[in-house]
């Protein structure tokens, strides 16, 4: 498969009944090649800050990845960045935007803030709920909302100069789009509280010691290459078994061992394939790539044709 640009991706997506065309992207660069989707933050001059346009484009890309016929071939998603920092978090000018600035004078205004936060949280949750594994490549600062974003990834590689920061406490607010909910599932609670209460920088080397990042590399290119190598390994396996593995791990994270074992039985019985097992074994013995069907895109009920 050749590299896909935003324009030809949009044309392909438009042909699908359940897919929406991917708009021209200003904040990201998007490619899909050899079963690996690559989403790259691409506004280095603004430190890849998360403006309203950033959120709209991210939501569109994730929807495209989950629903478009073309993206059905993706078996892993790599998220990386450009420039000095992965992302400096929420664009500060956003808080001065009349359309965004919360109305804290009335209960109705504060209720509207809750709705807006749930909407932003849902966008990041879409990263976590993708049917395919997500690998994040961190460089420079991973600040505020950017930390919320990469906490949704399955695997994280970092450069030696990368650092993470719960920035919100430094600007007089509580982190509100995922860090305080996801980090306690990934790190010791004492460490999470230290980071959340102080807003201090957390270096990549320390994040490696705590298992938040899988490896620390010298340069952004080396970190990206490590992520791509991992993605290629993942892509060798039957996509439906990777999907099932991700489902089981996420369920186990939030449920008891006994509940998770019961769920595992239903999951395995639902996706078991003698063909996949035999093909995987034969491919390993013959030292060749296995041949497996794609998982297929999600079908949206509201997009189905009706008589």
C-alpha cells in the first residue's frame, strides 16, 4: 500500500457508506502504509498546542480510522510529533475565546462547562477505545492536555530529553480531561499525587523507571523508529486477536480477576478461529508473513441505508 495523504484519504472515505471524508489537516500529518497508521502533530511553531481546531481534527481522524473502508487495513496507530515539544498542552489563547471561556456566574453556565469537558474527554477516550493498539512517541514537553492524550496510548517511547507535566495545577485549575483518572491505573498513587499537586516536570528517565514509558531513546527519529518496529511486530499477528487482547486487558484493568476471567471465556469463544491458529503456526515454521483477514470497520446504525 502506498502512503495516503489527507486528500486521497478523504476520497476513499467518502466512498464508504459509514465513513465521513477526512478534511484537509492543518494541525496533523496523516499517513497509512503497510498496515501502520501514523498521526503526527504538525504545528511545531506553536509547540503543537491543542487549540479548538486541533480537537476538531483529532476527532475527525479518529472517526476516520475507526470507520472508513481504507483505514480497515490499519493494524496499529503511531502518534508522534514535530519540533521541540510533543505538545505544550491547551493553547492558552483558547481560554480567552468567548466561545470557550466558561461562564462561572450561573449554575447553567457551570453545567455547560461540564458538558464541554465530557465532549473533550470523549475525544481522548476514542484513542483508548480504538480497535487497534496505539503507540505514542514523546519528545520534549508532554504538558497538560498532551499528558492526558498520551495516557490513552497502549505503549509509549520517549526521547532522553522528554518530560511530562500535570500543568493544570500551575494555572490554577484541576486537570480535567483524563490524567487524574488514567494515571492512577498506570502509576503508584503517591507519585500521581506528587505530580498532580506540584505541577513539576517528570523526566523521561524517571518515567521509564516507573514503567510509564517502554524505552528512552537518544533522538526523536530513534524513538519513532522504535515505535514503528513495534507496530510492524504487532501487524504480523491476526488483527482480531490483537483486538481481543486489547479488549481483555482494558476489561481486566477496571474489573476483578474473577469477573475478568469470566469475560475472557466469552471473549475467546466469540473470536476463536482454528484457521488463524494453524496459519500463525505454519507462518512461524515457514518463516513467512501470515495471511489474516482485517477486522473491518465499525458499522454505524444511523448510517445504514433504509428502504
